[in-house]
């Protein structure tokens, strides 16, 4: 992701995905990684839908009553609801039950790749407007039957918080944190910037055939219908739910990469692009969000100043 001689990298797994921490002060890598680990542990315990002991699981179990939540979960819920407002509901935190019914009811590593057929009825999700949230009092309430899922925001929020924590631990220089397709940077970039490979799967090995971009600051998020897939009967399923139907989105795009000032904003936009489908290009252009969209036919559309692929990159 940058000149190897000028950086040091730590690899791990957390939140069901690959973790990379890259720093420009190699002697402080261990301290930066420890700071990132603490953020990821806090996010997991607060926002995971797959842990019975998580704060989010307890909140979902308390549907129908008002619950006061921790500052971290309040922050994540606030971003989830803001994402719904910004995308006119294309990204909606009330998709939890729809994901569970589609077979995504445990950490993805435990989801069977192939299973028995499912009978899914096209039913809109309850909708983000059913959630009552007070930022001041940190209280949340929603009707019984609603299940909150923060998959479109919590991991990206974790990248933002982890990059900031890593920079603090470094005491200067720069840090990059990659959580799957969610990438945030903080501090000073290495000479030439952070070199990022854009691909469907963050587990893809570096390849001379893959497209790359250079980032000096900000964040990048990639949403894909080609990863986190599973089959039920003859039907291919994926994790990006269209709130209008409660089923995996049927989109002309298989991949959406968006750059923004914060990773949480980039992820909201990349998810919305998949869900919005044909209207995504105009939506992104109007918001001046640089994006690269790859169609199911492998065609590439560059939006709002996303750079053309340079020769040899």
C-alpha cells in the first residue's frame, strides 16, 4: 500500500474480516497495532449482531422499550440513521431481520456456502423512521419485530476510529487501517501517498493487473456483491439488502468504490450505489463523491473525478 522501505505493516483478522495496519514509523508499529486492537474489541462488543453478549444484541432483544446505550453504540446508531437520511433510505439500519431470514444469521465465516432453498417474500424492511433516537440522552427505541444491523456503518466507523487511535499511538507520522474494503488514513502520508489496490475482495493478493489509486488523506470504501455470498437452493444470495424488498439487492453493479473524507461516509455511499443501481451515477455526481463502479458485465464507470487508470497501474 506504500513504499515498503518507508512503512511497516501488521496483519490480523477481526470483525469477520482481514485487518491491515500500516505505519510510517516502523519502530511504533506494535503500539499502533495495540491501539487498533482496542478499538476493534470495543466495536465488536458494542455493535456485533453475531454475539449474544454484545450491546447491540441486548438492544435488539429489548425491542418495544426505550434503552439507554453506551456512547460508542450511540455514535454507531447515529451514523446508521444519518446514512439512511442521506441515501433516502437506500442504506437502512433496520435490515437485521431481512439479513437473518436470508441466511446471514451468524458471523460470515460460519455461514454455510450452500444450503437448502429459502422461501423469501418481497417485504420492505420496517424502515429507519421507526427508530427513535436521542443523541443527547443516548436513548433508543423501536417496535417489536425490528432488528438493527449496523453492517453498513460500524466497520467503517471502526476504520476511522482505529486510524485516529493508531496515529495517536505513533506520536506523529502516518497510519493506514484497512478493515476488509474499508480503508481510513490519518496523519502524514508516505512519499507518493498510500498506494491502494482496488478489487472485489480485500484478500486478493497484490496483482500487476489490478487497478490502484494513491491517497494522501481521507478514506475509501468498497462494497461488492461478489464477496459475502452464499447459495440457498438455486439462488445466489449476498449481504447487501435492498430495503425496498428486504432481499439481496439486484443491481447492475457488482462493485462500488467511493472516496470520501471519512470511511463511514464512503461506506454509506458505496452501499447506496449498489442498492440504487442505475440512479447511482447521478446520485454520486450530485454529491461530488469520486467513485468507481464496475458492472456485472465488467464495464467500468468513473464518477466525479475518480482517476482514469494510469498505464502500468
